């Protein structure tokens, strides 16, 4: 896919927090400043944390990274840059967002943001057990450690100001819908009840971030998981078509999440919580590839 098209789609998704004005940079409103980007969730924003844990979910080998700087895999689950990298550069913060567990991180890396995300992560404990990913609760603990490090480096007031002026990027739910929902729906829970549990976990996480100082939170919806290559290969038949059941579950989760996030955001003073529609732009690309430069 053409990189400028990807950037245009991504940046415009953030119109509820920022003024979108093109593909090269985001034009911020006058009363908005961004000190850092902090990412949580799964492989969409894992910048290499899984390199440093025991898990089968690795992206430190080719063809991952073949279009990245130097053509080398970094642990990003992408042939090139991730959503987090593109957003971080567009905000004028820095070119790449590093992984929190990277032992080569410098103080200036901390001050401009890191990713705590882990490929394979989900809200559901079963998801994390099966994938070996860093659970969201542990990612939050790492964020608390990060705050402590900031306070040691720039003081309590400086750390608080940096966190307040940071953009929090949360991308999670895909692995729950692909891995755990099919298992749990067979044995112990129906689909609507499970989706309600996921939404509750999402709201709880937003509340926890807010209590730790987050004020600008971009929360991604679930993507069209029924169109993921693995799902299409396993359940898509000879033509590897998208699986409607999985996509319908993702849409139901998204509808509930959007409504409940709006309610929660209204109760969090001085905050901007944006529901980012990740589903429709991606399904549009899948269904109309020629419009996006894909043959």
C-alpha cells in the first residue's frame, strides 16, 4: 500500500483530538501540545518488546522489517513502520517510537515516549496465557515504573506536565476476538456477554490511565478480524474469503465501546478520549484495493 495513503488515513482518524491537515504532519489546535507518545496494547504498536520476553510471538526475523530503515527486523510486526511510528512522527515528536524494554534506551527516549505494547496481548487472561504476551496489567505496571524514572530525571512537576501533554495510544482487542472468543463461546459464555466483558476492561483501562495522569487518549476500535490472513486461511474456504461471524463480533464490540467511551469521557474532567475507527478504513481498503494503490 502507498505509504502516503496509509498516513492520510491514519492522521484523519485522529480528528477528534487534532486538526488533520494533510499527510506530512498534524496541525495542532492552539491550546494543544504533545510532549510524548505512549502506546499500549498488542502487535499493532509493539515496537519490539516481545524481543525481550519468552514468547512464540516474535517479529525479529525477515520478512518483518524488510522495508524498515536498513531493511532489518526490529521486533515490529510490520514490513516497515507501525501505527505508533507514523503518528509519533506526524506529531513532530520523533521519527520512531521505541520499545520500553529495549535496554539501549536513553533518557531522551523516555522523555519523548515509548511503547509498552506486546504482540499477542489481549484483555482476556486466556489470550495472554495462550500467546505468552505481556498482559495489559503488566504494561500498566511498566508505565508506573516509567513515571518513576521520569520523576527521578525531571522531578515530580516535570513528569506530571510531560504525562499531561502526552498522547496515549491504545490498540487492543484483536487477539481476544480471534483467540479467546471462539474458545470461550464453546464452553462457558455467549458472544454478547463476552464482548461486554471486553468493553468493561477497556473502560477500566481508560480510567486507570486517567488516574495516572493521562488526558489525551486515542482508543482504537477492533479491526475487521474476520479478514485477517490466518482467519481467511483457516475458515475462509477455497477462496479465502473474510469470515462474517468474526467481523460481526468486531462491529458489535466497536458499537458498544464507542457508546460507553463517550459516556466515560464526559465524566473525566480536562480529558480528550477519542474512539478511533480502525474497522471501516481497513475494510474499505480490503474491499476496494485499487483505490489505495493496491493491485
